[in-house]
């Protein structure tokens, strides 16, 4: 019965978030509904788009500061979606200061609502199913977005606006139906499994996401306008390759090396910009460029969404982890958009634009192997620590003795090692042993040297990698 309730909650969570995300994609976050309205009113789009993106980034980044429980997360999602609904109403009327204010309000609170969904993803989707939940959200929201875009671009932007608001209303209903009674029990479980935070892997992931998504911002500002004359085709085909890539990634066997597929994504981005540079601007050319670019975006988006999903098990605050991770994506789009605006304003030819984009890709290619290695190592170390924590004192002692060191550990180094394996930070170890933090760092370096490893994560993985992990 509990399994059925969890499955039902998972479906409600995915459905509610899909409708919220459809609103964000179709209207707010460079959505075609907003573009159509701005074009209809003869209004310059740049300041509105930038305001919405900056506000959305701020909401994602700060949500974790005041949302710290599943109940608070549910209230935030419901309240945020309701505020978005109210802030969208002015767009049925002539442009005014309410347009800019509405985008800032809806951008911020939609960002908070997206970040808060991290609590639901952790609570209602088991770890091995999070990649599918993330894929489902992205697929369903993009299908809804296509439907709204087709109406907005080919029929009426006001009908499109009404449909995007309808998505919010339906999403509110689904989120309202979500249970919260599992919160206390689950919070205890997750807190017991949280060891030392996930700051390092999150920083690494954010850096990668930021750099690769600069290309998305360039795409919005440079590639899209070049094909704006193909309105009918763009309105429905735009996200199709993205959805197909998500579906393929979603249904890969669990043992498949998804990180290797990132290289395929890199090749597709390179192909997209080279094609944009060499081809014309007709229908066939658009199909090639968009298929390569959006297919790559689907691969990358699901990769980092699913990595964020894994990190939620090792976080005291899923809203903070999920929000900060996705804010790197938004920040990359923002920077790429600003770069694209600058490129457009000075009238650079497509060849030079492609060179800029390919430079970004090359930087990302250099980063990818060490980044993926560190992410895997750091995430595994969290899992190993959880297993270690559940062992008896004698089992823990035996594990340390099994691995031979280059030189014997001193008594103090043994104490520091035990605290490292308990998930303590350097500051916490210093407090426990009544020594300075710099002294702890010295002992840690000596321990690393004696075990012939280069980092805390590598030490943990070396000592505990043969232990059972849940």
C-alpha cells in the first residue's frame, strides 16, 4: 500500500511540475508566448527577457535559504505558482510598468517553485528512478510547450497566454493533492545519510553546466533570429529533437555509461555551429541545425538534472541543492544571451559567431574527463560513508587495517582518519580533537601521502570501495 501511495505521489509530483515548467518554457523563460506578445505590441524584447531570466536565477539560487522542509516546499510551490498566475494577467492589456514588474515577480517565484520541487523529487522518487522522473518532466513540459507555442505563433498570442496560465492552474491542482505526511520519517533517514555535505561535487557540476549552456544563450540570440522567417515550422519542430534525445537517454539500460554520451552531445553542438556557418537559411538548413543543437541540449540537460537528483540523497536541503544546480544553467543562458546580444549588435558574420561558440565547446571538452571523474568519485564517497556509518566499531577498524599504508599512521593520524570516515569536515575535526584547523589539514595531507591518494574523496573511495552500498 505504501508503494502504491509513493507511486501515486510520484505521478502527481511529475505532473504538477510538468505543467509549471510548461508555463515557464512557453511564456516566461524566452517563451514564444512572450515573444509573440512583445512583437504584437511593437515592444523591444531584450530588457523584458533579461529581467525574467535574472529574476528566475535569483529565485533558484535563494529558495533554499527559507524553504527547509517538505511542507514548506509544498507551500512555496503552490504560493509561487499562484503569484505567477496573478503576475501574468497584465499581459492581456497594453504594455505598462506592470509588464516588467510581472516578469520579475513571476520569474523569481517560479524559480523558487522549481527549486522547492527538489524535496518532492527526493521524497517520492527512489534514487535509481530519478533520471526517469527528470526525463518525464522535461518531455511532458516540452510537449505542452509545443502545443502552446503553435497556438501563440499561428493563431493568437492571447490564446497562447491563456493556455500557459491554464497550465499553472492545472499544476496547482496536482501539487495541492501531494501528501506531506512522510516528511518526518524521511527527513530522519536522509539526515542520517548526510555526511559532510555535497559542496565540492555541486561546485564542479555548476561550473560544467555554466560553461556548456553559454551556447544555449548564443543559440537563442543568434541562431533563432536567423530562422525566424520559418514561423510555422519553428513553432512546432523547435523542441522535437530535444524530446527525442530525452526519450532515448531515459530508456537506456541502467548500466549504460551515460557520461560517454556527453561526447556525442559535444560533437552535435560542434556540428550545429559549423552547419550554421556553412549552410543557408532555408527549411532543410534549419532542420539540420536545430536537430543537432536541440538534440545535444537534451543529452546535457538530462545528464545534469539526473546528477542533481543523485545529490539530493546527500543534502540536508534538497531545495538548495536543486536550485543552485539549475541556477548555473540559467546563469549560463543569461551570459550566452548577453554575449549573443553583443554579437548581434556589432553585426558579426555567422562564421565568427561559430568560432566563438566552438571555443566554448573546446573549453568544455577539456573540462569533461576530469570533471566526470571527480563527480563520480565524490558522489561515490558519500555512498561509501553512508555504508561505513552503519557498521560496527570492529568492522570499521578492520576496514582501516585491511589497506596497507606506505608508512604507519601515528596515533593522531588514526584519530583524524576515523573522523574523516565519519564524514566530519576539517573544522569539525579540529573542534573534536581540540586542535587548529591548519593542524588538521597537515595531518590530512600526511594521511593522503601514506595512502598514496590525492584527495579526501579518493581516500574514502580507496578504503571503502569494496564495502556494500545501498
